[in-house]
């Protein structure tokens, strides 16, 4: 699959891993983990962007905790419709964009956000579009959090349902090379959580 195929596959996703699939589960322990890290390092006044926000379940946990400067981008139009239905309070305070990450991030000003995070989304960025990681570093003034699958060999790919590619990457190397410092990390059963802070 090329980069356009990957984006279109996620935009049209139904059934397992679809917007309604995730809306059913709601916020979870990952939502709480992301909330706690952003609160610790950036405070509840932080301007926060989630890339690949889906139905907004992680951002909903932030909104419930008092965050009000929230934004999300997702390639799937249906996800944002489900977000508005499922989390009306979040929809009222947040700013959401139906777009690819690649298209959206180029329109964002430098340091527009205090914190940018991704939960198992950046792992699906095609190798032809890895320039987007530099853009994410550019738009975050302080914090980048990755919650991504790192269980495979870096540089290789796996496939979700034998179709959608998942690329294994060294997120520590990627963001430290972009001027960030890793503040903490933790390996979990499914993924690895990494917290990066902008260097001096």
C-alpha cells in the first residue's frame, strides 16, 4: 500500500477499529495515563492536540479533568460525527478537523500547542510521509507523548487484519533527533509510552 492507500483505508474504516467500535469502549487507562502526563508536565491550561483523535475518547478524559484548550484531527469524517454525539461537552470546548495529519499539520503555526500526543496512530504513518514527525515537533512548544507499538523490529512492518500496515519505529531516536529530550518511558503489554520535552 502507498501512503494514499493507507489514509483512504482508515478514512473508510468500518467494523473493528471503526469509530463506533472505539466509542463503545470510551476513555480507558491509556486516556488517564495521557491526562496525568500532560497535567504533570504542562498543566491543565495546556493547549493540547491529539493526532488521530478518532471519536475523542482520550480527549474526553482531559475535558472531564478541566482541560479546555483541546484540538483533534482525524482522517475519518464519521469519527468526528460520533465524537459530537458521544461527547457533546468535548465537542463544545474542542476544535476538531476532518483531515489527514499530513494536510492538517502543515496549516498549524509553530508552537501552536503546548502538548501533542498520539495513541497508536503514528505507527501507521507511511514511510513516504515521515516528514510529518518533524512537523509535529515544530507545532509543539513543550511536550510530545507517543503511545505506540514498538514490539517489532525497527524498520519493519506488520499488518492489521492482514491489510493495514503498522510500521515499527524507534520513537526515542526520532524525537530526540528533532531536539526533544525523553523525560520518561514505560513499556506496556501492547505498546510503549514515551514522554518527550522540548530541549533548551
